[in-house]
C-alpha cells in the first residue's frame, strides 16, 4: 500500500475511475469475482431486452431485487474520502462505471456517470423520464406475490433471484404512450453516448494520471481510459481486490479494500496541506 500512496502523493490532479468494488461496502452486490468472471448468470443484453419478452421479464425480475439494494444504499468511507480529495485538489475528475449515484450522494461534484443512472427510467418510444422508485411501486402493485419472495432476499444471497419464477411478471408500460420502459443505463451491447466519451477524453487530457478503483476493467468502456493514459504517457494506478484487464499497463497496483486506502490518502493529503499552512506562518 505504501508504494501506491507514495505515487498518489507525488502529484495532484488525478482522474479517478471507479467500479463496482467501491460500492460493495454500501451493500450493493458485485457481479464479478476476483478474476473478473461472472458470479451469476450473464446480464441481459440490450438486443435481448428489445426483442425478447422473456428476457425483459428476466431483466426486470433481477432489477426489482437490485433496486432494493441500490435505493437503500448510503455512501461509504471510500466515497466520502474521494469527496475530500476532490476539495483538496488531489483529484481533477471522477468517472464512475456504477449506476448507483452514491458519488453524487456523498457530495462529489461534476461526476461523469459513464453508464447512466439507475434511479431514472426512460420510455424508448416517447422519451418520457420517470423515477425508478415510482416504477418499483407499480411493480409491487401488479406483482404482490413476486414481491413477497424478493423482499426475503439479502445482498449476500442476491444470486438466488435467478431461481425465482418470473414468467408471469407483469411489466408496466409508459404512462403517457404505453411504450417500452428501460432504466436510463447503458446495457451490455449498447454504446456509451459519444458526447460523454468526448467529455471523458478531455478530462483525461488535463489530468496528471489515472487511478482505477474497484474495477476489473473487463468492459471496454472502462478499459479505454487506461489506453488513453498509456498513450499520453501518464501513470496508471490500480486499487482493487483482484485481476484487471489493465494489469500490464499499470505502474502500480495494490490488492486491498479501497475504503481504508483512500481514507489514508485523504489523511496524508490533509496533513500535507496543514503542514504547508503552518510553514507559511513561520
């Protein structure tokens, strides 16, 4: 851990990219193991969601359970440490692959939600947006028996949702046009908007280096940040509990829970600022 902290303290203006590992301490399950492989059934792709009603029911069955965990989650020490590091100038930007909104809830500013936000639902026909919680209430109204089963599931055993019978699940439609509803997130097989990619590229250009926290980088939308940093000759640091797709590009990697490490970085930065202020008074 010391070598990682030495690197992080050697310069300011890091771009931070976070993944599912940072939110696990908040009770949100991660779906890959330490080797970056799926711990449960593969997610429904965008194409399957659009074209197959059974796949849509399967997706929403999982999502009903997952939303319970996301909506109840609170920022943990890792999220809060990043807020303070941002205020200190150690971080120039924050991009997250997560859709839980916990960085914003913690107080981070200018967060780029690379894959969207799970708390909003989009109608694919008319473009209307509604809150995910309002849809959850409709799901519960139309599927009380299914909800009773889902509410017994805890985060540590969330994979059991795949064993529930979802064939009779009633899926609400858009209240305005009767169209197809989808969470305002990027599915597998779907493309991150070009405008968002351009903004992320600009953030990488003005940063001094890249710190990846809690991500295996198996998805290219996250891995591309390491390609950018490498081509720009900027240091890449990895903080996660397992293997990543960019291990060969990083100059420093620490296998550890991200919360204590980020908090330690925040404390060291705070001590330096305090020391500098005392020095100015002498």
